[in-house]
C-alpha cells in the first residue's frame, strides 16, 4: 500500500487521514490529495463575492500551501488536484486514473445522539463506500499508530465480500510488515453466514453442526490467505462469541487496521450498508479498510471457489 488517494477538505478529520496516509506510504510512496468543489457552491460563492479570484482557486491555494504542506517532505511523491464535483465522485475518479491501492478519508461522523454517541457516518462517507469499487480506508481522529509492524484484523463473514477482503489483506501482507488475524464472530446471526435460503433453513432447523459450520468458514479463508500471502505470513485465527459488530469494535483497540468486506443487501440494489459495518465505522478506534465485493483489480493468483 504505497499509492493512496486522500480526500482533503481542510477539516481536522481529513488532515488526520492525510497524516496517517503519509505515515503509511512513507518516502517510497505516493499520495494524491484531492479536494472537491461542488459546482453549485462554487457558482454561488463566485456570484456573492464578485471577486477576481474564483472559489476553486482559493481551495487549490489552500490545498497546496496549507493542507498538504507538512507532508510534502514525508512522502516520495505528492500530487494535488481540485475537482469540480462531489467528493465521492472526485475520489473514485482519481483512484481509477491513478490505479491507487485505496482511497483514504477522514472519519466525518454524522449526527450525534444525547450524550455524544455517534448515530451514523457522514453522508459523503456513506455514499463513497456504497458507490465505489475501490478499497476505502476510513481513518478515525487522533490515530497515531502506523501500519508497519502492526496487527491487521480481517473480519470473516461469507461470500464474495469476505473473499475480496481476504485477497486484499493477503496482498497487503505480501508487501508490508504486518501480521494477520482472521476474526469470525460467533454471534446469533446465521443470516450473515448462510450462502442462500437453503443454508439458512438448514441452520435454523438444526440439521448442521453449528461448531463445524463456523470453524469450517474460518478454516476455508485461512487456507486462502496462506495460499495468497505466502509461507512467510504470520497469521492467527479467532472465533470470539458475540456479534460481529461488537467483536470487531473490540479488536480495533489492538489493531493497526481492520479489513472488512462491504456486505450489501441485494434486496435494495446494494444501497443498504450492513449493520456490522455501520457500527464499526462509527465506533472503531483504528482505521477501517472497506473492501468491495466486486473489486476492480485482480491480484493474479489462482483461488479456490467461494463456498
């Protein structure tokens, strides 16, 4: 992970994400810092101010002279651009053009409930995760732990989303100094593990051994991880009791990165983000890499079919 596209808007959350990205790629890597200017906002601002300098020029000056100034010496290559579009669109386009390893954004968390608890992620974050076929890394505020030498936890569920997450994490393990932990929560939510209605009925009727069902799932992906990452991989597996959202949240306290598949509901065309993922995005204490179930890249390794 040495080529990252980072969304920057001057807010503290985006600057924290930019600093994490710079620390992650290091002097051997590249960062493309992208700012986005909504065309309607740009037009309104230019009309109201009536000044000789356009709003997009002001944003570009801030991006170059202020927001990215400190990281220029920390990375091998720094590129900046201002897009006249919504931020999710700008980031997705930049990542595809750059063939980036991932898109990095700050944890712009949305409305808070009484007592300060976060109720949901920001609109732009939610839209980006739902729409892009690129890996998206969401960085919480005040993250100081770097990636190298850290523990990467991969959430194991089922199907193509988990398979894509394992493949992405295996590629990361081949190229960076990290350890891998596969985590399969054994909560009372078989619908997230069943491959179809027939499996779900068998599970509920008790015609499958629940212990073997869950153990077999993580063993399958452990073998896939070993094949893709190579013999030097340091890997552990865990099957804690509890809901996936809670177990992943707890794992974030000891992790440099969480890797989770973007499990989406097919009933609404993929517009709904699964509850465990929403919970992790609003509660995790480390960066979260969200991997699409249909990634745009192919690591080139021969893989067994999904069970």
